[in-house]
C-alpha cells in the first residue's frame, strides 16, 4: 500500500489523492485496529503487510484494471505508483515491464 511504505511520510498524498493519514485511518477502520494509525508503518508491516496490500488493491478497484491483461500494466502502475507528468510513465517503468514479462513466463 502506497502510504504504508517506509519512504512515504503520512502527510503525502498517494496517486489517488488520499493523504497518508486518510489511508491509515481507512485501513484502521476496516481492520478495527486503532493502533494502525497510532503506530503507523512499522506496526502495519509487522501485523498486516499482506492485508494492507490487499486492502489498497481492493479499495482502489485495481483488479478491474488488472483483469485487462498485458495492456493493463501501465494503468495499474500509474494507479499504484503515480506517474511522471512529463513522460506519462510510472517510476521504474522499464523494471516493471521486465518483471511482468518474467512473471508471465513463470505463471502460465
């Protein structure tokens, strides 16, 4: 989840425009665990790393985009990571394409 990564302070917005604290609060409400907001990143990673990722994916309705297959990689990357306004491409775009190609070879 974007705001649950250690390099994204709570005050920044994710690509959807939500601030970090809003994302933490939404996830805390969903999990019924106020410690998520109180303790933040380290607590989430120790206790809810997969749940946080799944919550973000579901909350942002990313599956509908991902179901489009190969053509969806750009849109999913933009939705999750934002994008460079000059190039229109998400950060690490070349690495994402390589990882996608490798994953498709492994998972058929």
